[in-house]
């Protein structure tokens, strides 16, 4: 399986790239609008993994090329770049098994962070609306701390929640999620349930801000 | 400390009443619009506790009388009864230490349950707007399964999240929450953060519906 992380140079992209490269044998591909930046970051990830005794080849490309090569394509870009990223790579997504969205729209005021979805209801719904027909969309990895993912010395022991209307695609993402050590995937239902999933991200940030020792807090449902 | 549960005949009220009566020495008072129903339910709770070897006196009253007697008053009523319940007992709340709201506005469609807050932004904010001046309001206990609370044979091992603008009141509610065995209270910030806390309730119900063995699922932040 080839996993392409568009925006894989950013924080959540880095965390997922390192975990999949460290814990699995899947091919990890880094995408960026700037292919040079993608290659530089890919080399950084290789160097970090090498320092942990894991020799992996990670390639960097422009987002379009990364999308073309990926079987699973993860949109690890900020919510305000979702639409233009999908439009820029739309003609490369024909053979993709699943398009995955971990992004969450938020703003901040004096009280804390707040869920601010796009007008269609959620980022996941925006992705589903914008993706080419026939490309299954799954929301996942919203509630994982990027720093905790990226620090391979830390155990995760966390849940991630999946939303999507295509059961096969959701099952595939769940399987790839659970190949990351310490990560459990739970089904939160269809894309129509995505706002409730995405809105947990500002809640987790608020808990991290308000409680001692909860930097990088995650969640377990039990 | 006297804990008055307005609407204490309903499911979340029953769960909290039984846990506080079983795990602590605080006086538990059941309120209802119908005082006869309150007395009947209070007697039922006494009988259940007695069957577990715990002899407790629990009294039932009309909501106004219960509110008057309570130091901490919990609004264990459905969200659409919040406003009229507060208005009905407003002149009995002078000496109350804190008014606690566990209610969440939700609706359901073919996909699952969805967060539907009142127009002011959240039930917690509605309570804060409606409560008499000077009565501190804390949102808490939103994400606990009523069935799991009410079954005293089950360990909780769950977190509850607190929101409120009065730190003393929030600390008091946190202390009383943690006197329930297996319950940990976390600070989620001011009332302005309450929508993110309340919206976890439909998420938990969706997880319970979509995943085997997750009936009565709760949450731990780690």
C-alpha cells in the first residue's frame, strides 16, 4: 500500500509519516505544493528513522505527483487549503482507494478554542463535496496530537474516530490506522456525523490548556 | 453538603443520586415538578441502596423546595425544560453555592445523533443567562452514561468535564464529582467553551450505536 500525505511537510503530516514508516512496511510519500520542500522533509524523516535504526526510503513530490502515486491519499493541509488542494490534484485521484481528511476548522477567543466548521457543516463534508465523483472520503486522525505522533519515543495508547459513507474505504483506513502501534480506530458513523468528531479537537486543546500535564492529551473511549 | 437534583426522577438524576448516596455522606434531595413522584422515586432509591447494604435517607420534594434546601442544585431536566425549571425556582436560589447543568441539546437523523444547542450557543450558556444574578453556574456530567451511573455494580473509570466562569464553584463541583468512585473531573475552561464539551454527548451515542460492546461508553483523556 502506498500512502501519500499531501501537506506531509506539516505537523500532522510529519507525525503520520513517521509512525507509518516506523511501524509498517507501507510506502510513505510526502507531498507539498513545493516539491523541493517535500524532498527536503522526506530526507529529514529518513534521517530521523535511520537514527532509530530503521532504514526507510521516503520520497517527496509535488502534491499532484504524490496524489497520483498514492493508494490512500491523506489531505494533511490546513482547512483553508482543502478546497484548492483537492482541485489542484483532482485529475490525479482516479485510481485512489480513499481520500482521508484529518483537518478541523477552529478559531480562538479569550476563553479558548472553538469549532468553526465550513458552511457545508464540517471539513469532512467539504472534502466529500469537493472530491471527484467516485473517490471515497473518510475523516480520521482529527483528535491525535501531532507532537505526540511525531515523537516516536512516546506510546500512543489512543483512539481515533472514523467517519465515512463508504464502508470498504472506512475499513481500509481503520486497518491502516491500527497498524500504527497503540492506535485504535473506532467507527463514528457516516460523514453526516463528522461535525461531532471534528469538534473534539478544540476540546482537546482546551483541556491541554486548562489542566497540568495534559499537553498532547489524547482520548480513549471505554 | 446538600445536593438537590431537580428532575432527579429522570435517568441522569437517578444515576447521580445513587452514586452520591452510595459513595458519599452528602445529603441527597430529589426534586420533581410533581412532589409525589419525587417522594416515590426517593423511596425507590433508598430501597435499592438498602438492598446493597447502605442505609440512606433520601427525601423527595417539589423542585422549588428541593432547590431551597440544596447547597448544590443540579438541573437534571431535559434541555427544553431548562428555562421554565430555572424560572420556577429562581426565588429559591439565593443561598445556593452552585447551579449545575448536565443537559445537552441533540437531535437525530438517519446518520446519527447531532449537537443542536439553543440559540445562545449551548445549554450551559442558556443556564448562565437564565439563572438569577450572583448564582454561579457550572456545566458538568454531560458525557456520563445514565445507565452506567445508575448500575452501582459497574466501575465508572471515566472523566467528566467542567466548564464555568466561577473558579470556586467549579472547584466545588469538581470535588463533589471526584467523591464518586472512579470519576475524574477535568477543567475544560469557561462557559464559553461549553459547546465543545456538550457536543461530545451525541458523539458518544454515535460510538455506542456503531461499535460492538460500546453501549454506555464513556471517555478518558490521557
